[in-house]
C-alpha cells in the first residue's frame, strides 16, 4: 500500500502542530509497511505572503493529485485588513469547494483523563460526552449570494442562505451512515419555525430517513434549543446533522464541553472518501513559535484520516489510545489551564485528589505519543 498526502501547514502554530502529526503518521506507515509520499504546499496567509493569493493553483493541483490532505490552521490578525476576497479564510473555503468536500465530521468526546477539564458540572460530565457533528460544508449562507447595497439612502448588507434537495440528501446520508456505526440516533438541527431553507432541510432529512434508514431514530431540534441541550444534557446526542452555519457554531460549543478546543479533530469528506483533515482550532498566533501549542487535535485528525480515507481502523484506534495514554502523564499549558478553571478540577484539588501531570511542550507531547504508539503496535 502507498499513500500520497498533501501537507498544508498554514499559519501561526500550523507548522508546529502539523510537524507532530507527521511524526505519528510516519510511525504508522513505518510499522505498517505503508509507502508514504508527502507534498508540502501553501494555503492561507503563508500563501498570500509568497504568491499574493490565499489558494494558489499549485496547491489545488497537488491536493487533487493526492489521496488526502493534512492541514494545520490558517489566518491571523496580520491579514485582517485585506479585502475579503484575498483573506486567508477565503483559501480555506476555496479548497473545500475545489475538492468537493461537502461533509464535515467533528467528533467530540471527553477523554477519561480530561474529565476534570470540562466546564460541565461533574454530574453531567460523568454521564459522558461522545457525539458527532455532521456539518454540511459547501452550501448555505457561507456560499450564497452576498454583498452591500444602498437601501433607502443607507448601506444594507445581505447574505443568502440557500439549500437544494441534493445537498441535503447527501449530508443526511453521511449522518445516517455514521449513526449506523454508532448508537443509531440522529438529531436534525435547524430553525424550521422561521427559515424556509430549514423547513426544506428538515423535510428532506426526514424523507431520506424514512426511505433509506428505517432502523435509525430521527429527532428534530431547533438550533436555540440544541445549543442549550448541549450544555444541559450532552449525553442525549449521538449524531447531529445540520447546515453550514449552525454546524460551525454547535461543533465549537461541543468542543469546549470536552475541556479544550485543542483536542478536537475534524474530517472534511467528499463523495469518493477523499478527505481533508485538520484540527478545529485556529492558528493561535499569540503562541506561535513558543513550542507550547497542543498538537493532539492534529494528531487525532491523522487518526480520522487512517479510518475514513485509508480504511485502517486498527491504526486509528492505536493513535487514539496513544493520545489517551499521553494525557495521563503530560499536557500542554492549555490543558492544565483548563483544568484549573473547571469546577471539577477545583473540587479535585480542594480535596487532595488532583492527579499530578507534567507540563510539556509541543515536541515532547508528539514524541510521547509516538513512543506509546510504538509500544501498542510493535508486539
């Protein structure tokens, strides 16, 4: 077996966290006797600085010639003053569209070692968080008509939210297929009491469920209620399917329930199984170059790559287990700070039950995961 990966380090902490994820990927390929070819390209601010465009043609060509894409993070305040059509985020939206990546999978679960990090009350956190947000990625308000125009003598801005049946059908199938491998429950999140596009979204998801997935339980929920329920009772959710805007918001909220946004990976998939894999956090320019960035979300994104694109679930599980073992021993500053801020962490410390873990840098965490991975895979 041989795989070709396009590597997009991006901006800020991107090169640091991607470097650690590549250590893990190379270790898996070495142990599994998998040929690995890497091609590094530019995206976002780094591409703007060198080429004047956030998504160079060379990057698109490389991605299309690869089996998968590994991305760090894009953006930062140094590019905020640029026109909207050449900002770093435009490159991210562009590559998703160019590659036909319509389904964004964002799993969120509390690792047992990080239970005290969650901002949830201990009684809620103990019930567990293990859900998957399936977000439609190439339609909706982010890709609709937009602009500013003069109305009644003043500027008026507009953004169009539009969905077609085929767009909803394909994201619904991704959600239901995912639920069949999990706990067979899907929650469709929308604003069907107000928005016409949401009414079509809900109706289409229900039709796909009835015609193709009679064994999956389907629940409907408005976005405002879903936002509250994620905090009040997250254990009720298995798979959440929703549109681009609502999925963006809910997946970040779900991430914080787990204790740190630095732990959440994502997979953006097309129809053929091709995928772009990235952490959901930003480029964190304030800590770039300091060697303290948390690489675990990017490493877990490699696990998703191994599972979804390359059909290697045993290696994916090994990576996840190595990450879990690392959390029992050492953590980057963001994870330690999250524990100090949490109620459960405060209680544990007050009663002398706080576990001692070592503060570690980006490279140390990556090396530890690789060491644990070798132990797990080399019998």
